[in-house]
């Protein structure tokens, strides 16, 4: 779930609200005006109540907008490949393997 913060947004208050509905939710990013959470797929039964409460409290929470999307396998792959390539590169350098 991605949110666009307004000035004065209290990230701890928003996090408490999110975790009230989905205790396993984790902050993925809190940078500039963006605040994003990882919501476990197995908690999808609670998304509706979470979104309803966020909608009711948008102005109080100082959230300009929010949305949710399902992470695709492609997105997971694209995040993992650079880490894997770095591991291979480090392994090859350490073991003096050249391609």
C-alpha cells in the first residue's frame, strides 16, 4: 500500500492505524512524501476495514491519497536479480574466476 503524505503527517500514527487492522504490516518506505507498507497477502480479509478507516481519517492523518497493488513475480525478480548478480560478482572476484 502506498500513501502520499501531506506536511505534518505523523508516520507513527498512520503505522498504528495500519497495524491495528493488519499487525504483520511493515513499513517498506518512508521517504519524502511517500509512505508505503507491505501488507501480507494472507491478511486480505482485513483490507476492506483498513481502507474504510483510512478513508474516514484521511484529513486527520494528513494523507493526500493512497492505493494498493499486488506485487507481481516480475517485480520480485527485478528486485532480486541485482543482489544475485552482486553475489556472483563477489564470488567470482574472490575465487578469481573470469568470464
